[in-house]
C-alpha cells in the first residue's frame, strides 16, 4: 500500500480538493503519479514549495512516516565488513526559493533555474574544475514521468561533472539540483568534508527554499528534512556472511538495500546500495555517525 493510499482519507480528499497553492497547484497535481501507479511506495510529488503547507493533512503524516526510528543500542548497527564496501556516496537535494519544483515548472522557468545553477557551478572553480553538459536521454522512471517531472525534456536539463570524477551536480531532474560526491571505500568523513565545502559555496550563490519545521523541501517527501542521503556500494560476494548480517536491519525497516544502479533498479550481481531507509527528523551529524557505525568491525 502506498503512503498516498494510507493517508488520503475520503474526508481529507474532499477538503483538500477545494484548495490550491498560489501557483495554481491542486491536489490532482500532487497525487497524479500515485493514482496512475498504485505500486508506488509514496505516491505523491510536490509541484511547489507551498504544496507542503496547503496540503499539510496529506504531507505531514507522510513526512512523519519517514522519521528515523530510535535505536536502543547503536552497536547493533555494526553489520558491514569494511572490506566489502566499494564506495561511499553522499547526495544532497535542494530546490531554489521563488520557483516551482520540477513537476510544476514552465519551460521558461526550467531554463532560468538551469542558468542560475550553472553559474553557481562555474563559481566553484578553481577548487572544483569541471564541465557542464546538456542531458539528452530521459531517465526511465515511470513514477516521475507520471508526475510530469520530465515535462519539456530536455529543456533546462544538464549535469556538472568535475574533472576528477568524484562529484556531479544534476540540474532540473527530480529536484532543481542534486549534488553527489562519491569516493572509494568506506569514506564517510572525507565524502562529507567535500560535500560541505561544495554546499557552502553553492549556498553563497543560490537561495535554497527551507521550511522552519520541515527543513529543506523536495519533490518527493522521502528526501525532505536535511535533503541528504548517505549510502555504501557493497559487494556481498566478498563476504559470504555479509547479507545475513544486513537482513535483520532491512527486515526491521532500518536499512534499505537496492540495486547498484539506483532507485527501482534490480538487485543483481551481488552488488547492492545500502543506506538508512528513514532520514526525516535527524541531523546530518546523526546520519553520518550511524553510517560510520555500520562499518564498526562487526
């Protein structure tokens, strides 16, 4: 059952159907993807910043469902053999204040946001030298396609890749910008240090939209809060006991294991992406500490 189905009761639907954001976003725009694809785990996308407040009776329970569970014993997290970790990835999601989110943007707005973020990327030099390239191939994600996140494709879509190939910034995909830093091995501290530098520099150029109670708001509420996701790419074939140690935490809803190619990709070949499932309501420091604990020599 999707979170949309769970939390959009008939009384809520009747009340929320009468509302609209200042951008003209209505409930049907928020839930379009979930209605078309009932197999969606969440089922809603915010087409603008104001959707979270205007449709709060739907968004707030969904956000609460992503609250990270309290762990009685942090040592219980130590389940990963560091030798099996191929790489560490930190991803940060942000949207710009004063603009609709990708599901609600016009073509001209996409181009305007692309120019602003591209300028900020160029300002990262000389510390982060790279190239901005237009993105031509549309991702194959039926959920985002149904939400109209891919409207006007490929207008306004590009990616900044550093020459040293450890950082990328995706522009106008699911959110206005997605910054990803990838480093070899179990390297949370070094990854975050680089991410912190980049985000500090980007924030000096861009005005990010943030809500006092909900944190940084994103197209999918699963990413709201800090906007950060930390994951390890793990080769389960390097330790035959590895999957058995991960399984209890996955079954308990604490960890998420998915295919190495990202969300909705199949888990094949023994290589998986491991992260914490729920990240809302916890600090970046808390999240980094818990990721480090996963590799605390089980």
